């Protein structure tokens, strides 16, 4: 797999993201004119841009040149008192968004608003009661980053029941006798839970994934088989996340058959402007999509592809 293919994915995706920052800014004219986008969706897009900048930040806190504009927007939003107020429009997700907002605060900003957001978390949000192992892992990850006290169990206690280990080795066949990649070991929601669990446990590739031996082999096998399924069915968004999962689990995705195939699949899907036009071939934006509609369809997969490509193509930094 030539490195230039991954570099092409990264450069194109970052270029498209940089050219569409007005859609990530919930208070910009472009975002405001998109009447179909809810406050929750606008907040979510900005938080995801914040995650990309947080993971890409250099040790001195600066952003790589292609992310300079994105990093500046994130710093502006994180200091805008109107931004955390958007979380109020989604009571179900408000505490999660407030915690993520505080955890991803750029270095050097006034964190008064972040502390206020943490003070508004639901009283039981930072405790394990009534939450799945996956949700507890997610909360622990962001709570630790935000420096907020919680009572979530240690990762070691949650890992055996996490999506990385709890699913059986063999999953249901999508259709008997079909071509390679048709065996889906996980449902799509289960696969997303697997990828996110790996991201949190391995800090998006910056830490060991806390798995060894048979457990690590099991997680890698699930990832490999689900990735083949994604390539066969052009599930672009999940494919990008699974390639990053392979990296987090200690593999070189470009040296695995499934990872190499997924990168090629994403390169085929990428438009000339750098966008990946949807979460999958089936869900891609149509030719008549407005700018706002196209952004809603394309931004997440393009951002995840940029995140994956930038991490996988960089030297491994495991603490």
C-alpha cells in the first residue's frame, strides 16, 4: 500500500474540512441558514471538530498547519458563552456534551465556562448506576480528561464486559453463500461501540489498548471481519473508524488485508474536493443536495477519515 494513498485521503479530507468551517460554526450565516439542522446537531459537529483538533495538537498545544483554521474556530467557540447553551436543547445528551466540551478545552483558554458546564452535569451522571459498560468507559475517558471526580470503575473492571470482549467470536451471516465479506460478526451499532471503546481505552492511539493475549486476538479478529464486511458493502464511515481501531489495537492497518482494502475503498469514495460524500454508498448525498444537506451527509465521515489518516500516517506515540 503506497503511503501516498493515505496522504491523499488526509490532505483531501483536511482541505474540505478547512473549506467548510462556516458550517461547523453554529453561529455562522451558513449554519444558521440550514433550518433542518437542530441545535443538537450543530453542537455535535463542533464538538467533533474539537476532538479532531485535540487529537492532532502538538505537544506545545499548536495545531498542524492544515488545521490552523479549525483550531482557531474551536478556541473561539469554547470561549463563546452561547456555545454551551446549545447543549440545553437536548436534555438526553446535555450532560454528555457538557463533559466532552470540558474535556476537549484547548490549552491556554479561560476555562470558567468549562467549569460551569461541569457544575451543570446531572447528579448521577458520573456514577456507574444504570449505565452499560460501554457508556461507563466513555464517561470515564472524558471525565479523566476533564479532571473531574467520578465513581466509574477502573477500566480493568469494565473491560471483560466491554464491546471489545463481550461479543462472541462468530456472528450471524448476512446471507448464506454470498461473496467474501458478507459475514457480519456485529451489527452496525455494535461495531460503532467496539470502535469507540478501543478509542477510549487506547486514547486514540496514544496509549496501550489495555488488552493482551487471547483478548487482544479476539478484538483484532472482530475488527478484521467487520472491516471486510464494510468494504464489501461500502460502509465508509464505519470502515474509517475500524481502520483506526486496528491501529489502536497495535496493528499496522496498511499491512493487514482488511485495512489496506478499506483505505483503497475510502480513496475511491473520496471526491475531487476531498469530501467523503456520506456514511456509506447507500446514504451518500445526492447530486441535487444543497450545501447544508451535503455538509450534514458528508462532514462526519470526512472528519473521521481525516482523523484516521492523520493518526495512522504518523509515528506511533504510545505512552
